[in-house]
């Protein structure tokens, strides 16, 4: 079953809510259940977004997405260059 996607802003908000719940004496697992996510998800979010503001989290996601697109572009260009080199050598 596919999980529901949260925006970076929602993640930061839920992390802040979890911190409030933790200060009230709940465990991470209890706070996670109350927020509708798993404990593992809370740990992963904390590692990735722990000290970020909402704007910083959004910008991080945008940069990660842009980086992925650029990596694909470089890979495509490398394949094109390799194909052109083989065609130039007559090995097609």
C-alpha cells in the first residue's frame, strides 16, 4: 500500500507537534501514532528535516528535485556522446 505524501511544510509542522507532545511526556511512538505516522517515519523525518524551518524544508525538496533532474540530463548526454563516438568510428 502506498503511503500518503506529506509536503515539507506538513512534515516540519508535524515534527514541531511531536516535540510538543514529547514535552508533555509522550514517547516518540505515542506521539507518532497521535499524528498518524509510524515511529520509523518520525525518525526519518527528524534526521532529514529536524532543524529546518518550513521555508528551508521546501527549498531542500526543490533542490533535491532539481539535482535529480540534472543528474538525468548528464546521464542522457553521456549516452548521446558515447553513441556519437561509436557512429563516428563506424561501429554501429
